[in-house]
């Protein structure tokens, strides 16, 4: 059985029919990473940068 050695975070898929919780590797400060839900294939970019959150004003 494989074991994840590096530090990791968990992301929950936000698709209404999925809601899968899956682990992703922590990124270095200031870097973003694109991940894909292993269950439904939905794409996510994490972590969300502060300036991306503020653009909805």
C-alpha cells in the first residue's frame, strides 16, 4: 500500500453529486496548483489568492 510522505491538505469537491474529500500536496508560499477530483474530474486551483477573492467587489 502506498503512503503519502509529504505534507498534505484535503479538498472537498463542491459538485452537488460528488462531495468527495481528497488529499493534495501543500504548495510553496505564493504558488498555486491545479488539481482534479479523482471521482468526477472537476478541476480546482488552490490555494485561492487574496487578490482573486477581492475581485468580486
